[in-house]
């Protein structure tokens, strides 16, 4: 039994429960995420479609990839800005990591399905989708100017 970090502030002799960080009961008893769960979250994004890229599933909006699913079924990838990537890696170090090489330096972020919960993946997937939508609009604008 661990005593929370604020327990030292209680005067001697008083009885109280140890301080605890709030936890979401929604995720305490869930099974690890499976590839089909990742797929469902990706396809919930507006206008998202599933395709194939380099022999594994990808998820696109307006022709731009925002997420992929690794063939081994243990990892997925979401595209983020570098700031978003740093934030997710800081908040969820066992779940998110940069992809190897130049892909990771461009914001491609690997997701360990066994460690991620629906809330964190949903947030990351939404950011990736928003980035793809914004990128697609910017690209179309450039095409119209030519």
C-alpha cells in the first residue's frame, strides 16, 4: 500500500485516506487494443477511408495518409507535428515513440497497441486526421493558384 505524495502534509494523529491520483475506471479492466480497434477508431474520422500502402493498411482523408497499421498487428502509426509527437511521448512513454529514421523526424509516431488506451489513441488519431485535412486543403489551394 503506497501513501500518496500529499500525505506528509497531514498533521500527526489525524486519520485520513492517502492521497491518490484520480484514475479513470473506464480503462482499468479493458483488454489490450487489437488491430481491429485501431481500424475502427481511424475509420470513425470524417471521410476516412482504408487503403493499402507498402503491403499494410493505411487510413486516408482527401488522399493523404494520417495513420497506418503495421503488418504484425502490434503497432500502428499516426502522423503528427514534432511538437505533438514530443508531447505524446512525454505523456505516454511506454505507448508512443518516433518511427525510425527520417520518418520519425518528420512526425511519424509509432503506437504500441498493447499499451495504448482508447482515449489516448483517439486524441492522437484526431490530431493526425486534422493535420491531413489541413495539409490537403493547403495543397489544393496551391494547385488552384498555378
